[in-house]
């Protein structure tokens, strides 16, 4: 039986190097104490912001320096906690950091209302002053919030709720990643292997159907045993979203979530409409899959296994890192050298799963630290090579942004982040297709891209519709019960999977295991991001130096513009439904080719 290593047993070279942030926990504690002593200074600018440009600038500069130091602290605490979510020491660091952040937000809560109170004519004059040039976009974004900024006292009360707002997400994370135990499964080679968040996908890719079914049933049995707790946590998160939107005078929680990026709800709705209008090709693909697998009925646990058995191969982390770098060569040597150095020498990535480690994968960068990546890499899962490319896209976005923008403008929106990550996946797929020397390998890669589009564009759009619907239920005054959540999710599964897929009842529990539902109205950005990435990757691959420079300029722009403007500059307009329509047309072409290969 293969055993997961405990954190202290993991070889150092397989872990990220957090000593770049802090040499030790003790060094972190000293830095925390230093910043705690500076927290009261946030209040020292009260009543001065409208006096002069100099007074306003002094406040903004101190706030930027403070937030930069706080980000550094939060990065270390969060990454250490992700190494083992059951480690109480690092949960304690996160709690101490959150306490500091909440107190700081509380004391700084007067800043936005006080800037808003500056007479419009006077503030326009301030914005023309060159001394405020570095803060102009920050101030312009703040001014958009004027209808949604409350009184100083009300803002202070809201700021005090910071730790409370995060509690539902923390409850879910602890339950999902630390407390749920899924047992073991005998794999197709007769080996007893732990069933975990990290290994679940690998079991679903098994060519032995009994393995897939056992893993599916066993995995969801654990969610079924905790379904009431999970439903209560998700309901609490939605209630919090609705409350926050109401107190800030937004029309809905969705309007509030999209406001920061200046994205109209029409973009969200047109995404859903465009995908729903092309679901016929999804149904056709699933029919092709059922036929290729020689099944009388197709279940969801049959939709992940590669259709081409011979193309499955083992890829070590080192091989994957070098392959990803080769695939990204169209972006230029500076991009590739920096990424290869980070992946293979500077220990940006925490590579493999260990007991208690946070599930999934993420990239987390800070202005003064490396753009780290948490992975749960498995050599036998080709999809994890694409995960590496995906997270590398996020990390290189952070890398370029931090080197070309000021601290206050370097943090890019999640909306554009999902473009950078899926762009890399597109280049990797094109690279591997170019290397494919036989029909089986080509079919494998086409099938993988189909499933990637289905998982990122189509499945995430279904998630986006689910979020829209459950928030609307609460906003209409109806209760969001366990039965309501499962029924709503099942109705969408029926639409997005079609009439020929057998829906096992445990699948309605899937809505309780999606971490992104605790960051509401996030998942639609995966879908729009992939649509933009498909368009931009084709621009770079088919274009020349000008297209490459436009894309790199996009990565370097950080958060210095609103995301739709950044993407227009890069060469794609997501305010139009055309990019999503083009992505679905590309999906249709892939299904056509897969069908002609007669698997």
C-alpha cells in the first residue's frame, strides 16, 4: 500500500523555499510585532486627506508601505498553513495575521469615506497633480465606489467583520481538506491506494470501470455523511454575500461581485446564453465517448478516462517542467529562462501531495517574494502537466506584473488571471500536438483539449449559472435548504449533460465540494478567461513579434487598468459575445475531428 508522506518527511527539494519570505517562524513573529506597532498610525491621517495633495499623498504612501508589509506576512502564513491544514501552529499564524488585518482595516476604514467627501472640483484638481500620478488609477477606482461607500461609523463596523466573513470558508476548508476521510481503493494494478482529494481524479481516469465506480461511490459517500454541515456552510456563505451587497446598496450580490472589475452583468449572462446555445455539440461528444468506451450507458465517472489507452504515459515533474518551458518558447527567452529557473532551481513549486496538504493547485505571489505554486503533482496523470502549465501562467503573470508596476497597481484581477493560465495550456497543447507522431497520440491530445474546454468553459459556466440561481433564491426571500441546493444542481446537470448521461444521485452532492463557491461569482472568469486565451494564443502562434509583445505587455500591465480594457489592448473584446462563440466553434471542430478518428 502506497502511503502519503507526512510533511516533515517530504524531501526539501520537492518543497517551495519560503525562507525567501522569512528565514524562520521567529522572524515572521518579529515582523508581525513590528507591523502591529504601526497599526495605530493608520488613524493618524484622519481629518487631513482633503487639506492638500501633500496630506493625501502622505496617507496613501503610508498605507501602501503598510499593506506591502502585511501582504508579505500574509503570504508566508497562508503558504505554511497550506502545507498541512491540520497544523495548528500555522493555523495560529493565519489567525494572528487575520486579526492584524482586521484591526488595520478597522482603523483605516475612514480613508475611503473621507476621500469621497472631498468636493468633486477639489479632487479633480488633486488628480491633475503629478505627485499623485502613481495613485491615480487607485483613486479613480475608489471614486467609482462613491454610491456604495457608507458613513465612517458604518465602514468601521463592516471592517470589524473581516474575520467573521472568512469563517464559512475556513469551516469548509477544514472539513474538506482535513476531516473528510475517504479510505482506500484497489487500483487497476491491484495496489491499495489512499483515496484523497488529490488521487480522486486519477482513479476516474482508470481504464477499469469498477475502479472508477468504486472511487466515485466511496468519495461521495463521505460527502453524503456530512451533507447537512456542508449545506449549512454554503448557505451561510451565500447569506453573507447577499448581506454585504445589500448594505453597500448594490442591486444584487452578483452586481457587487462584478463591480470591482467594471464588468457589466451582460457579459455574465451572454456567457451562459452562448454556452447553452451550443450544448448540442456537448451531447454529441458524450455520445462519441460512450461509443468509444463501448458502454450501454454513460455515467459521469466515465467522462474523465482517456479514450486512447496507449497514449497514457508517466511524466516526472522535471520532465513536465522542461516540456512546459519548451512549449512556451513562442513567448521569448526572457519568459522561458525565468520560469525554468523558478521551477527547477529556485523552488517556486511545492510539488507533491502530503498528509494534510491543501487539495488542488494554486499560484500565490507577493510583490516582494517569488510567485509560488502549490501542486499535488502525480507522474501518471497527464492532466497534471497541464496543471503545471496553468499555475505557471499565473506565476509568470505575477512575476512580470511585480517588475513593471507599482505595488498599488501590480495586483491584477482574477478576471485576467484566468487568461494568463489557460493561455499557457493552449500553447502546451499545440506543442504536444506538433510532437504527436501517430494517430493515437493525436486523438489523445484532441480528446484532452475537448475535456479541458468542457471542464473550463462549459462546466464552469454551469457553476456560474448555479451561483447566479442560488443567490437569486436567497435574494427573493426563499430558504436555501439542503434539498433546494441539490434540486437546483440536479436541474443544471440535466441541462448541461443532456438526456443520455445517467445521473447518479450522489452527483447532486458535487455542489458541496467546490471551494470556489465560497468566493462567489469567481468561476465565470474561468470560462471567459479560456475564451480569451484561445483567441490570444492563436494570435501569438499565427502572428509575429507584434502579437507577442502585445501579450507580454498585457502580463506586465498588472492591475493598472480595468480587465476588459487590458484584454482589448491585448487583442480580444470580451464585451462582445464573439470570443465565447468562437471558443465554442473551436470545440465543435475538435469534436468533429475526434469523431472522424473512429476510436
